[in-house]
């Protein structure tokens, strides 16, 4: 589920900003993992066995990707203040945060409403046809314009009824919003203190003891941002030799834990401390391992980063409309819905997801402009 959330990190100099491009790159790959998880694990489900092979476990581990989003948010929302000490950066991000999330969500909710009202969401019929209870569980209600607007502006941040949701995968949004304000509070109230590490450790311990693993991920991101601020210290330079092993360990954990490999939904969705460690490990390696960071700064990674939030927001609607419609069409066609048709549908659906996300970037860019202007206006 981040959010694949784009966060424009403001730092003191262009050179410093360039060094943080890897954050968007990693966010883009994590968003792709979420898409593959919903498409290959939940949508395809047990139709074919190909995507249950062990080597598909990590690329389809949407659970791990969600933790990566949260850790990245903690890092991205705090690094500007940590590197510059400018409280105005935190104020600006705080003021614009709700709009930054709500405007794209409102737009995608209205898109879901329009498709639902036009009868272009085929997931219920497709789910019944394929025996996929997960797929048939969504959009089985009468569309309502005011309801979709209310969902996009309010319900998405306070309710999590997937059966009544206009975009069920946005269950991460309340966590993203409230986690962001936790990060802002930590930065504004504690980061300037000499004993800040003591207070941050206390917050980490609190979230561990209360098993609030999602918000723990945000604080883990703040801790990595602190480490990144002092990355030239000897301890971090020496640690770079073990970073490839840390990345391999995270991938190995994802693979052997069987996440995203056809397990029951509650088992896939459950979060645990090891998932946070794996996600934090991947973000830490991205920040400190030069070869991995260069990969995350390649044009492909940058492009994935630029559509990370759009593809996260829209891919589920593509699955419930285009992919489900294709399933029904192929089922009654002369080809049937065998393995070849499933693979074709997966490929076509991926292309459709990228096409819609590419177009949705206009909404993303518009949102950034509006949120910044609102922030500037409120701080005059």
C-alpha cells in the first residue's frame, strides 16, 4: 500500500537535493511491488501456478512494500529539517500535507464513482466467474456521487470498510497522514534537544510495547535520516562493507516468509517486527550503499518514482475495470481463460496501469502546485 507517497524533500542546496533522488526511485519500485501483489497474487489468485514460484515472492510482497513506504515517509519528511535545522520546512510540509494526499484521492474516488455509475466495474461478475471471493468483495454497492466525495475528503482518513470503499487499498492513508504528523511533532519538539536520541528511543520503545508497528516504521525512517545526516562518520563508512549482505537478508526474509504467495489475506496483511526490520534495512542500504543508490537514480527508477503515487492510487481501479472485463471477455471467447489468457491479461493490465498512472501525473503535478501555494498563503 505508500503510500507510495511522493514527498518533495526541501534541502538547503541543489546538490543536497540531488543526493535524495534515490528516495523517489525506491518508492517507485515499492509501488510496483504493490501493483504486482494485487495483480499476480490476489487477482490471478489460484488460476495459474506460475506466479507462486519462490522467485515471485519478493517482487509481489506488497506487505513489505507498505512498510517501505512508511519508513521512506519518515525519512523524507524529516531529512530536510535534520540537514538544515530550518523549522519552516516542517511548518510548510505540515500545512500542505492534507491537501497533498486528499486532492489526488478525491480525483481517483470520482474516477471510481464514474466507472461504477457507468457500469464499467466488472470485478463482482469476474470474481464470481473465476471463484475469486477477494475480487467479488468490492464495489458491490450502489454508486453515490456525494459518497465518493465524502470518501475522498474524509472517510478515507477515518474509516476502513473495504466493502464500502471507493478504493479499498487506501487503508494506508490514515496511517500515512497521522504518521506524518508524528514525524513533524518529533522534529519540531525533540530534534533540537541534546538528548534527542533518548526521547526517540523512548518513542520507539513505546510503539514496540504497544505493537503499533505502522507508526514504528515512521520513527525508524527518522532514525535512518539521522544516520544519513552523519553518514561521513567512521562507523557508517565501515558499515558499508556489510550493506549488500543486509539487502540480501531483507530479500531472503521476504522470500522465505512466503508473503504474497497465495496465502490467506489476513496472513499476508499481518505486520510484524521483522517486516519493519526488512523495510528499514532496504531503506538504510539505499541511503548508504553507493551502487544501490546509483541504481535508484537511473532514468527508469526516476520514472517509476514519478508515477509511484499515481500508480498506487489507480491500479486497483484498473484491475476492477479493465482486468476484470478482460477476464470475462476471455472466459467466453474461443480462447478460454487458460494459462495463456491469464498471462496475456496480466501483461495488458500492467500496460494499462502504467498508461493510466502516466496520465494521472497531471493530477499529481496540479496537487503539488496547489498544496505549495496554500502553504505559502497560510504562512504569510
